[in-house]
């Protein structure tokens, strides 16, 4: 027979209800470690984007066949593929990608090292927030391309100019993301941390930063997006033999040569790199944060 207990208001509660509640809580805390079947992974994660890409190619080819515009304005997918094949055979395709990716990642890491302590300072010190907070918001809304001309005049045509543009574009986003995350930390967490002796830097490291991680991660994603866009703008506008040819410079070279296949190649590579960084770095980080908070039970 099921056990019962009397509550404070005199009602009788079935023991099965308590058992069901405990089972539900246990289920929330249980992380499934079984490997996802390959077929399920293919159907849910690989097939949908593959179908979307295929549809884009089909529509693209139909527009070419229909001659909606001149061929030099809208090249066929085969023409872009020939451009890819030629760059690969010449050994320059990976150089284009690596030149931009290495700059973008290094610039983002520098922005991370600057934006994180700046964001904590703005979030935790009222005077600093009043003084710098509006400036950070203004800088975040300023187009990154606006920093290219002054950066060229200040630093010249070199990698330092590229990194300066990346920093000016990414640091405000990272800092503001962390500030937003800290603002959303429940006050109860801070009081509990102070009760346990987690104050000052210890409280920031053990209480504030972990609790603000979702907002901080959103700021990191936006910071990378700003880093990548800032770098592309700098590479398009500022060209020099000493800088090498990155994806932005490849795009500008295609425009100068009036070669739409080269322009489309550069656009596709820029898009592919952005998607790859998100899938390889930020998506796993998001899943890890959600799983640690019990918001993502199934992997």
C-alpha cells in the first residue's frame, strides 16, 4: 500500500507523488553518455544543411540557365568550382584561408585578454560603468570599417594595423557581453558566496564568472563575428604585398579583375570559415554550458 504523509495544512499527500518528484529530479541530473547512433546524427545534423546547400545550388543553376542576368554578373556554379580547382592546383587556396584565419584568431585572443577584465571592471565598479559603459556601447555600434583609415595612418600597412582594427571591433562586444552576463547573476548567489567567504577576487572567480557564463559566451560569439568582419574590412581596404593575400584581399582582387567567379570564391570561403569556427568552437562551448546547468540532458 502506498505510504502517505500529512502536510502542514492537514492534507494527505501520497508517497507516490514524492517518489515521482524525486525520480524527475534524478532524471534532470542524469546525463546520457550513450553514443548517438550514426544514422540519427546523419539525419538530424548532416542531412538538413546538405539539402539546403543542394537547393541553393539548384536555384543558382536555374537562374543561370534562365539568363536572368549576364554571365559575367552571375557565373555558373561550375565556373566557381573551376576557380576553386585552379587555386587548389596552384597551392594558394589554403594560403588564402590560413592568412585570414591566423590573423582573425590571434586578434580575437588579444581582444579576449583585453575585453574580459575590462568587462568585469565595468560590471563591478559603478564609477567605471558610468564613465566607460556608454563609450563601449557606442563603440559596439560603430562600423568596424570606420577604423581602417585611421589605423592605416597611425600604424601603416602592416599586421599591427589589422590587429588594431580587430581589437577596436571585438573588445566592446566581449566586454558588453560579460557586463550583461554579470547583471543577470541572481543576487542570492552573491550573498551565498559572501556567506561562504568568497569575496573580492575569489568571489569574482568562483561566483560571478561561472554564473555570468551564458551571457559571456554570447559576448564571445558576437566578439568573434566582429573580429572576422573587421578583419575582412581591413583586408579589402588596405592592400600591400607585405600583408599577403587573405580572403578579403582575394575578394578585392576579384573586383579589380572583374572576375565574378573569384568574387564568389572569396565570399564562399569567408562564409565557410565563419560556419566552421562556430561549429568547432562556439557550439561545443554552448552545449557544455547548457549541459552543466541541466538545460541540455541529451547530447
